[in-house]
């Protein structure tokens, strides 16, 4: 399958999240063309400030593969550009590739993020826990991923 096909599955997961009272964002981890884990946000209703969808997906993937530092061969598809915390977690987990949809600047003006942050740029200077480099690809089905968040601001529903 192509990037777009996997991103469609992440978008489907994001729509499922709304039914569970979570923000419409989702990550899926793919290895050998199989989905090994998915992740949703657990921030708001579970009192979990680090519970971003990307971190939850990475943690579930590590459990599934019984590894802490080596997600070699995995690709994470995520509807929104990972924040710097999630990118750091991906580096700790040795994740070699991330493909995302909408850019951070498309959906928020998050005041907590690093100034001029771009996941792709930061990843260029990172060496992963397993000694590999990380590739980041952005903007896949960007408009669809952005539209998911149209009734949200900074990951919270608009009142
Ligand atoms: Zn994050």
C-alpha cells in the first residue's frame, strides 16, 4: 500500500476517536505491511499530559514487538505532525520513519512548542537509540487531516 492508503486508515481511526470523546487524531504503526498498533490521545479525559496519540502508538508498538529501543522496519502514519515530545519518544524507541498529514501550523498555534519547530528539520539532526537516522515525510492527505480538526482549537473542542 502507498502512503495515502495508510493515511486513510489513520483518518478512519481519527473519526472513530470522536465517537469515544477524544480529539480527531490518530496514529497507526505499520511493519511488514501490517498494522501492529494504533494510538489515540489520552490527554484530556484521562489526566495524562504526555498521552499524545503518537506516544500511545509508539508505546503500544514497543509492547507488541517486545522492544524498548528498536522499532526498526516500522513506519508510523499520523494525522498531524508529531510535536517535539513525540518526536523525542520516537527517537528513544528507534523509529526510523514517520509520515504525517497536516502540519502543526495548519491546526494550532500551540504556545508550548519549540520556536520555528518542524519535525522534519529536527529529525535531520537526531540519531536514534538504535543508531539509525529518522526520515520524516509530511503533508500526505494534508487537507483531509486538517479538516478533521476544523471544530477544534489546540486539541480542545470549540465551545
Ligand atoms: Zn505529541
